[in-house]
C-alpha cells in the first residue's frame, strides 16, 4: 500500500517579474483574489486534501508571507470587542497549527526543480505534494484530493494535466502518453516548453504534483534544462521508466493562471461572481459592461 501524503511543498521563491512593479515589495502569493491572498487558496486546498505539514520555499523579500500566517492578536481582540463574530471566525479559520509550517530559503531562483530540492530534508523518504499557488483551481472536490486518490490507486507520480490549444503548448510542460482511460493517462514522455509545432500532445502539466521520494533523489543530479533553469519536469520525466511510473490526471475543475495578468483578472471576475455577498452588485456591473462592449462593436 502507498504511504499517506501528508506533506506539501509550496515553492514561492520566484521573482514574479510579470507583476512588476507590484512585486517589488509584495510577494505575488500575497496578492488578493477578491479578499483572500493566493496562498490562502492553496493552503485551503491542501488542508482539505489531508495535508498537515506545509513547507514554504521562500526567498528574500517574502516576509509578508510569513507574517500572513502569524496570529493577529490585536485584530482578534478588536473584532471580539466589537462583537464581529463572523469576521473573527473567518480570521481564525486562517490560523495554522503550531509547527505546521516550515520556511526554507532558496538563495537564488535557479528554477522550480531546485526550489523543490531545497525542501528535501523535511520531506525525507515520503511521497509529497507540490503546489504552485499561482495556479488557482475552482472545483467541487479539491484538485489535490483528486490527485491523492489517483496516487493511492496507482502508487505512481501524479501530475495535474489539462488540455490546452496548440498555440499555447510552448508555455507548458507537455505530456506524451501511452495509455489513456479518459481521466488518467500513463505518461511516456514529458517536454518542457516545446517549440511551436513539436508538442507531443495537447495535455499540459499545471502546478499540482504528487511525487515519490525517487523524484527528489533525481533532483540531486540537478542539471540545468529549458530556460537555463533546474526543471522539476526533467526529474519527473526521469522516473517515467522507474518503478512507480508517471501518470497525468485530467482533474475536474477550472484552473486560473494567476501568475499572468490576464489569468489573474479572469480569476478575479469568476471568484467575484461566485461570491454570494458580491454577485448581485458585481454581476450587474459585469452585465452592463458586456452590453456596452457589445453595443460598441
Ligand atoms: P514562475 O515560472 O511563475 O516564475 O514560477 P515566477 O518568478 O514566480 O514569476 P515570473 O515568471 O517572473 O512572473 C512558478 C512557480 O515556481 C516558483 C515560483 O515562486 C512559482 O510559484 N519558483 C520558480 C521558485 O520557487 N523558485 C524558482 O527558482 C523558480
């Protein structure tokens, strides 16, 4: 039987250049989707999937992220005194258990594979999840939960996969597949950011992974790959012919690429419209905007 997945690495040491100048002083992961920072969505998804140990790989300038997960005693006292119980409850729901979070520094942004490798001592000899908080996934069953179930069934490495249009393939890691049951595919190859027209399929890997300790061992070799970075994809691809293999899971849910400006804006609209406290006022605005754009065209 495969071991239970209870640890997750959150690589948050990237430079976030696509959101400059905001990311000069604010970590990308603290940027808010409606009223919750991106990192809170990632933590909530992990907790719902049974993760109990949260490993953040951070870098210089990310102290706001550490502060976010600290208690806010003054705020809690003020809310209690004012009888704002619902806000207090919401605030307390973001509190983390003592010792549940560990912060590791990646001293230089050498790539996602390197960031994950920085967490190796805390992972030890266990399977683990990797969550990129830039990818926010709206779904009934948390995406990570779907992946852990696929891991429990197969015992192999699981990457979250979604279909992308051909012209977008060069922005992703793309899977070559040998078996496909419509939900899960057996992976026979992975190419990071293939050149136009060379992608082996339209199945792209997005920022959720369940990995075996063998992948962490592969990262010990750490050779630079696409873009001169140490790529997590390369270490996973090296395990395709390994004991446990690699599977892609077509997860159920909608993924927003909040690492890009357009994706972030789309997520803001979608999450805003799904919120009961906002949907009337915000929905009216969006409808009026759509109507005036239609009239203008
Ligand atoms: P991105 O490719 O989105 O890079 O990294 P980035 O630096 O965050 O953003 P841009 O492209 O400059 O705007 C994907 C994920 O991998 C992490 C990032 O923090 C992000 O969660 N990462 C990337 C690291 O932790 N370390 C690295 O060396 C590279």
